[in-house]
C-alpha cells in the first residue's frame, strides 16, 4: 500500500526564513514550480496532484510555514518529481519548469500588488525573525548554565551506547546514502506547530530525549546521524525550527527507528512498547543544577518565552494581512482541473 508522509522543508527561525528543499530532491528529474501571487490557488493545485497520485504512489506532502491552509508542495519520489510553490524554489533545482498560473485563470490579481499590504506582511515577518533571534540569544545564556555542569565524557559514552544499539548486527547499507534536511514543525501564523505523532507512526523503536538547554541532546543526535549515514543508511534529519543549527530528530526508516528531542514545545512521553526515554539531564549533568541556578533559570526562561511569544504574534499579524488578500481570490474548479491536467502531462513526459 502506498505511503503518505508530511513534513516541512521551510521554517520561520531565529536565522530568518530557512529552506531545505534542495537536500530532499537532489537527484530529481523535474521540479515543477507554480508561479502565482495566491497561495490559495497554488495550494489547491498541489492538493489536486496529491489526490491524483496518493492511491498509486508514495508521496511526501510539504506543509507550509505560513499556515495550515496552505501547502508548499508535493514530492513523488519514485517519479523523481516535485511540484512546488515558487516561495521554496531555488536556483539549485534540477529540471526546473515554471508554470505561470495566471495564463490559465481569469482572476484579477491587482490587489496582490498593493504596496502597503505586501510591505506590512514583510515587516511583520521580519520583526518575527528579530524577536526569535533575540530569544535565541537568551536561550544561549540558558545553555551556558547547563554546559558548565555537563559531564561530556558521559554524554559521549551515551551516544556510543545508542549507536551500538541501533546499528548492532545490521549490514552495511548503500554506498552513497543521503541526508534529507527537514523540519517536523515550525513557527506559523497558527502558533508553534509540529507533526511529530504522524512521523512516529509505524516505527518500531522510538527514543524520547529529555534534558535541558545545553545538555547535549542535539550533539547526541548528530553523532547517531553520522554513524548511520557512514554505515550506508539514508537519514531524515529534522532541524530545530527555532535554531536551525540544532537538531530535533534523527529518523532512519531502513533501521525502523527515530530519536528526537521530546521537550517543550514538542514534549511527548512513551506510551507503547518500543518507546524509551533518554534523560540527558539525569545522566550527564551535575545533580542539583536546577536548584542551584533556579533564579537565573526562571528569569532566562521567562525572557526566552516572551520573545518567542512576540515573534509568533508578529507572524499572526502577517498571516491576517495575507488572508485578507487571499479572500479576494475566487477559485474556479474548471481552471484548477485545466492546470492539473497540464501538470500531469508534464510529469508523464
């Protein structure tokens, strides 16, 4: 039975807008780029392509970092084809083919050229990035508290132990394995969202990493990722949507496991066989650290969460302004069908 998974390749982070699409489609034959001011229309086209192929092909749905109403694209991996919104298109894509959807529609899009509306959306979004960056600086100070209380030798031992656990008795994989860089969630106009439960669905082994800022969770996962990749296995590497230089999940489907940062704002707990907690704070941090630095930790956490809240509020304002524009777009099913047929013919070619 064909599979269907969904994730984000774009994110609103402390480093601004980050786009990992090219790492997911390196060897593709075609990238069909949908060009139009309306995200509603482009998402409708992408949804139609999903409906067409999901009964017969494995598909990967690219969720939008704007909000839940939209999609960034769809990947049909066995056909080496991606149909994407122009917002995540880059110059590095193989076989790029741009389709101007306005050639198929009768809609008036002058409202999308409103300088004030577009400027407001850009300003709100940029302010969100600045707030996230300020939050990251506070988070760095929080990490420093725990870093100076870390037993790095023990943390390295733990990583080695789990590398042995997941790779024990496994044969070498392929000669040129891939690393797919992604997000399992991000900051959007709808708040901080994630799709962790759907990504975990069906996996046999799931490791929930607990800990504090700076307790080595990301480094632990990077070591596991490197070992699995060197052993010849494709790795799905999910970055932190707050700090994209940090890792939040390593998932290796051929080894049927994942390990992920199970702390706020994506905190989960084991509920089924095969699910296990890895507690970095308990294992590798000086006992009593939380209590010793309680006042500083509380202050920094409040400051960090304040900046995060401000940033999300700015994305909400940007989203409201965008939705006001999108509501002026009338989707004609006949035009959508015409565009879908055109794209399907291109995929067949």
